[in-house]
C-alpha cells in the first residue's frame, strides 16, 4: 500500500514533465511543417502597432472580388506558386479547395500579430508606419489550413499603390 | 568563537585553567573556516548573478529551442529535488512546488513565443490543470499551492466562458450554457475532495486552505446571484430557459458538494461546514424564485451573509464572523440609499443618512467585538481576512 502510494506520488511528479515535453514536441513539429506564403500587410493604427512584444498588423489579401470580406464564417483559398501569392478567394467555411487558409477559433483573418524581440521593436514599428515601404509577413500554412506568422520583412512599395497606403485612419478591424 | 572572552573569564576566576585549556583544544579542533565559507558563498553568488544577467541580456539572441531547453531543464532539476524531499514536505518543498507550477505555466507562454502559436488562454490553463493538479494535490502542504490551484482553475473556467460567448454563432445552444456553468461551478467540487482528505492526509494545512478557498469562491458566487436577482423577474426574461438551466446546474453541483462534505466530515465543525454548503446550494434557486425586487434581493444578500456569520460563530472562525458582519452592515447602508434616493438632496436627509451610517457602523462594531469567537489556534479557519466594518 505504502509502495503504491509512493509510486503514485512519483508518477504525479513525472506527469507534468512528460506532458510539457509532449506539448513542446507537438508545437515544434507543427512549426516545422507547412508551406510558406508571403502576404502583404499594413499596420492598422499608428498608436497601436506594438502591443507588448507583439507587432500587430492588418492583412492586405489580394482578393479578386472587391466586395468579399474574410469575416467570421469565411475562409480563404490561396492561389499562386508558394511563397508568391497571386490571388485569394473568399469562400464560406467547409468549402473544399486545394490550398485552404482558415482562422483559429476566436481569431480573425483580417488582422494578425507577430512576436518580436524587444530591441527590434522600434525599428519595425517605424518601417510598418512608413508609407514608402510595404510589410510582407511570411505565413506558414499547414495542410488543414491553420497558419502561423513566421516573420516580417519590408520592400519598397510599388508606386501605383502609394495612394491607398496614404489613406488616413485605417479602421482597426477586429471581429469577436 | 572568540577566545578573548575565555581569557577574560579565566582571569575573573569563572573558568579554571584546565577547563579553559580543554575548551581551547576543543575549539581548535572544531573550528570552521567561517571567513573562507563566506568568501566562497559570495563568489558563488556573484557568478550566479553574473550568469543570470548575461543570459537575461542575451535572451532574445539565444535560439528558441535552446531557451525552451533551459526552461525545461530547470523544471526537471526542480522535480528531481522535490522527489528527494520528505512526503510531508516543509516550507522549502512547498515553495519549490509552487515555483515548479509557475515554471510550468510560463512554459506554455514560452512555447507560444518561440513557435508563434496563439491559443485562447483557457486551453493552456486546462492542460496545465490536467498535468499539475495531481502533483499539487499529492504534494501541496500549504496555502501557496492551494491558492495556485484554485486561481488557475477559476481563471480557466471564466476564460472558457468568455471565449465561448465570443463564438457568437454557437451561443444560442443550451448545451453551451450547460458546459459553461459546469466549468464555472467545477472548482466547488474541490471542497468535497478536501473534506475527504482532511481526516486522511498528513497535509492538514493544505486541505484546510483548499476547503476555505472553495467556500469563499462559492460564497462569492452566491453573492453575485443575490445581487443579480434585483433585476428580473428571471422567469419572464427572454433568456429564462438559459437562466433556469444555469440555476439548476449551479445548485445541483453545490448540493452534491454539500452532501459529500457532510458524509466525509463527521466532526462538529464538519457538520457546520456541511450545512453552510447546503445553504449555498439553495441560493441560486432562491435568487431565481425571488428575482425582480430590489429590497428582496438586498434581504437575500444579507440573509446569505447572516448565515455565514452564524456558521462562523458556531465554528469559532473569528475573522470570517467579523467579515460577514461588516459585509451585512455595508449592504444595509447601501440599501438605505437605494430606498431613499432623495436622502442626499436635502440637508435633513444628509444628516439622517449620516446618523444612519454611524449607527449601523457602531452596531456592527459592537456585534463583531462582543460576539466574535476568540481568536485561538483551533479551529483557526477564516475563509477571509479580517475586515473592520
């Protein structure tokens, strides 16, 4: 009886270590798998780009149909030669398509966030607010359509796009 | 030790020469190099602090996998150390267990940073509970870990509720309501476990604290039900079906807890606690039945805390008794303003309300001083800290 008690207490001590190691392994494996896609983004409110260590941005999906909004209940079908995204189509959830992308429950396809090191924060914030630059976020998309933002880089914005970037006060788009 | 004093004692004739010689001999053979140890200790501290600051300064530059590996190695080392501790544990084991639990909690956040994953807060908390609750329940020895377990459980349950409400399309369903209320009332069941273990475990302090925290949580929930019953009536509310389900489940889970506590604890104090749980189980039903009247809601609230004060009086919980009296007095003052809304608009009304507050405070102070059970060691169980009314 006493030996059983001791064994159970030891098991209770080992269980969290095994569980956390498993959670780590699953996250690691998920992080490695998937296709990388590059998506243009913009900061959505100059005062709220950085929330703690997170860089917050709004996706600029190359949506073909201009009226379509990837809101709740919708998902995206990606088209292009990874990582170059040529166009996306907004379709209802549960639609079958070769390269799906869907938001995690409680999350949105309109905006995203990226964890960044503190000393790069100020520089990234400036670049994201610069109208001459365009932010490109790399999304790693898994087969089931779930995705993880991996990193951000900047390139000069093509001249014809500048007016749209200069639009003042882009609405912070969040969905519950 | 300083041998100078020995010389003085020898000169004063307090110690004879042979004894002094023997003391000197013993001291020289048992001398411990205090200065040497202090130097080694300071050096070790400096190296440790230096390592910590070097790691902290370059934390962002360390590859994610290495960072997670260090975090994990720390947990393994702490678990090994805990494993070698005595079963009942001491303050050090309690603190070590708490630190291990916190390292486990932050590990989820760390994974999220390294792999850029993002999940609703309640999910890692629920996983943490599944992994760490057996550990804390089998090794916790004091209030620190009882509090940690309780807080994580409550935050996970309430986080789950807000997350579910956020998924609007699914909210119309009754099974969602059932799941939410079950999650929110689940921490209460720990009281039954605590009642069972209190007479069987050597870690009395832990189970006692856990029982107190669950009782405090349930009393808080019952107070919210009483306060919310001022609106209504809930019967005719457009959400009445959902409200009825919520009330039935909350009462049901609390009733199960009450019956289990009563059957596990046969001692006099246990009977009082069991009856208190029965009263708490009735509160949601009463709130539903009596909802829709401000005065009735206030009376219900005061009846709840009068019941708690009565139980505290009989069980000898001084702090709990005084807190309950203070809460009732506070509610009484609020009620007077709710009933006489114009009290504050005239000079006479202001004087009257001032006198009323003084009167209530004076009576509450008298009651809590005169009737409060003495603060003695047993059964010093106060579910909340002292509040002077």
